[in-house]
C-alpha cells in the first residue's frame, strides 16, 4: 500500500536555477563570458506560452476546417525570455542600450550570433526536461 503523504507538495523537490554563458560577446573584466541566471519553467507557464504561440490555419481542400500550428521560433524566444532571470530583459535601460522595444527584441540583439542563439535554445529545452528529437527518433527505431 502506498503512502499518500509522500505525494504531498511539502515533499516535492524544488528545481534550482542554473547559470549559463549565453554568448561569448558579453564578458567580465577578465574576458570570461558572463553567466546568465536561468530559471526552470512550470508546465503551466509552458502551456501558456504554447497557447500564445499557436494559431489556427486552414486545412487545404477542406472548407471551414482548421488545425493548430505552433510558431516554433516565437515559442522558443518566448521560452527564452520567460526563463532568463538575470540580466533582467524587461529593464528599460538595458533595452534602451540595444535600441530594443521589448524583451524579445532585446534578447535577439544581445545574442545576435545564430549559433549561440540555437545553443541557448537547446540548453533551455534540456534544462526544462525536453528530450532532443534525435533521442525520440532513436527510441522509435529501436522499439
């Protein structure tokens, strides 16, 4: 028989923030890339971001039929912005220094190297528990 008390919230482990050097172009006084503070997202936060990044598109050849389509790029940038604790992407002075109007625009200007941007996205997905697609493909092949 299971002990239901083990499932209580008081027994749930908290996920800790992480440090990650998002770009090599922002360094400290010794030339080391600055580490950003990244927080894990909750399932609820992820669902809200997904909903915001999903729109209905018409199904070709089927009048009045629609299917949901996720804007993957918008989703990734929203995921990144929601995860970054430090630097504060909503800081007006920081946004002004990059001539950015919002956190999304600021992030893409701070991390303007496409490879680093992609690496950050991969780190965030792994940090939030998403397995890379390649792993899923391999599991399916071996089943």
